[in-house]
């Protein structure tokens, strides 16, 4: 098993742009390969690379704003690809591909998939090359296989932890989804967004996991948090400071709706939304954060409700005497609140 960073693309960019300094960021699992790449760039081109040491969870975690602060004129974002190849003023998305195959884990999965004849396939960046291989194998076993179409951001069959817009439209066309990879983060999200049986095929541990129980637990927690926030009189509305999470328009809209419903709002801005960061604000009874929805959906350690955008929609609906609906069943958990809830 080898994860290969697209070095040829990096060299092409460096030779074309001739940067004086480069800022690089990557998810934790790619740090060793990324540091090796930085050494190659310095040796080959004499260009200094600076590794951004903050967390990196997705395309929302680019360092485009940080590049000029570090006197760099190029930023490389490793390991998260999309239909777009450039973001911001100076950031280029660099692909990383895992060469592991799904042959063995697929053998294990076939008996459990037998009741579902129409299968939707999805994965994240590192395994996109395996979609076609797995599709052909499943079709040879008699399954009908569907892969979501690419759109203006996502590649064919690709999902993010907060964006299921390629797969969610298949909701009524498939009996179950198969997620290729070891990320419960993505697989649970897919199950919640589609409300379909979802199976995670982990090629590293050779395990097949039915995600329904984990998804149901997340859903119960998300609903409980909404009801827990309903009686709060003072809310903190948090705008994320990461470049792909600065959803100030959403924060303004939510603030307005809360105030219309008699709540007091304290507006905050944070780069990382953690229990430690929220602890000093004891007068705030509940929070709504417009940064990353997974902070709320997966966040089990907060001592007060910390709601995501979908949960905020549900909360406003309850405040205004309507039902919360299936607020997690949507293509994107990051889409604008405006228009999703009646005014």
C-alpha cells in the first residue's frame, strides 16, 4: 500500500510559477510524504517550503490567506482534490492516490450486499481510481451499480464529509450505498444524508461495516442537541476563520432569526471550535457554528449544545411552530440557510 502524491503536477506548477517560497499543507496521514516532497522541491529548485502545522481536514482548510503573511507566493494543498484545481489567489490542489485494492474486502462484502440489487458507489479523493474496478466486479456478480455524476465541485462518485451532492440524488434509485475507504467520518455522513443502508469497505483492515447503527446514534444526538438548545435564551453564533469556513452571511441570517424569536445573540469568530475555546463563555447557553458541520454532528465532548447549519434550520423551525423535518437528509450540510427555511 502506497499513497502517491502527484509530484509531476507539483513540478509543473513550480516550473511555471517560479515561486520564491511555498507554503504547503496536508492532512495528518500525508505529512511524511509531504515532508519528503518539500525536500525534493528544495533540492531540485532551491525553493524553501514551509509546512503549515495546523489541522487540515479538507479543501476548506487551505492556507491561501496565510501565504502572503509568510512571504510566499504559492501554496500547495495536498491530498484533497475536486473538479477545480485552483482555489483562492495562489493555492493549487494536489492529488494523492492510494494504490491499495478492494479485491479482498469486496469478497467479504458480497454476502451482506446480496439483498440489495441496486448499489450506489461513493468514496473520497484517495480511492477514486478504484470506483471503476469495483463497479465492474459488482456488475459481474449481478448487481446494478450507480455512481453519482460530477458537478461543479465534486468528481464522479466523490463525497466530502459535509457534501454528498453526487450521491444524494441517487437516493431513490438505489437500495444501498457502498463507501470505499476506512473513513467512518464520510460513511456515516453518507448514511445520514441519504437515509439508505450504507456499508463501509475498509481495505486496510479487511472489514465490512454496516453504518446504520452509527448513523442512528449520530442522528439521535443531533436531534437531542436541537431540543436542548430550544430553551436557551442566550446563543453564541460562531463564524469560522478558516478560509473555506468563513460563512459570515449564514451567521448573519441565523442571528437575525434568533433575535426575531426573542433570543439574545453573542457573535464569535474562531479558527478551531473546541470545548476549550467555548469554556470561558459561561453566559452562553447554546452555540450555533457555521464553520464545519461535522464539529457538531460528531462532537460528543461539548458541555452545551453546539449546533450545525442543518440543526440550526431545525431549531428555527421548532421556534416558529413547525416540525424540524429530516434536516440531515440534504445534498450539502454546508449550503446556505437562506431559502431552506420559510421566512
